[in-house]
C-alpha cells in the first residue's frame, strides 16, 4: 500500500480518525487504535470459526486474527477492488486485523462536526457507533470495531492469537 493518505486538519481541538470504505459507505475508527495498514496477507483458516473470521496471520512474529468487517456488518464488498486492505487495530491488549474495501484518508474531526448515532428499531447503536461525521458532501460513521465484534467473539480472537 503505497497510497498517500490525505489529511484534513483544523487548528481547534479535534480528534483524528482513519476513514475507510465498506461497500459504498464510509466508516472511521479512532487513529489512536490503528497500529498500521497492510495489504491483505495470506492467512491460516481456523475450523469452526464464524464466517466473518478469515483466519490468523503472522505479522513480524505476532499472531493476529483477521476479520472481514464487510461480512460481519453484512455489507456487500465493492466489485474487484484493488484497494482492499487490512487495518491492524490495537486496543488494550487485543490486536486485530480488519479487512476493508479501501483506506480513504485521515480525518481531523471537531466535536461540533459529530452527530449522535441514530436509534434503529430499539437497538442501542451507541455501543459501537461513536457518532456520525458530517463532511461537506459525505457522512462517515465513526465506530468502535471491538464493540461490533462483541465479548464472545473477542474472546475467540484472543484465544486464536495466543
């Protein structure tokens, strides 16, 4: 991945997010959670794993679980995209790779640019949606990938990487 990332910044207090595409929509995760972005690696599948669990890989001596975020969120991937990448995330002591259709840019977002996550038929999206970023011509869902997976899946990921 030798693609340069565009950076939107302002001088007021802002947080930075890595924006990526899943299907035709934009999502972002806190930049502090991102360890690196790599090309999709060869993985070793794990029997009896959930369908969105691609497998495990060796990244410089560390075993990392890889999850296809598109499958987990039931989003159809883009057709024949050459931009598919794995975003390596690290929160607390869990390291996880998530497959995305394309890494777009690093966003600098002020708090006043974030709308609250909408309610969907009684479900509490606030667990995994940090909010909605309103750009000039786009909307980006700010998300917590680790909350999307849930406790049981994170325990499975940790056991596979151990």
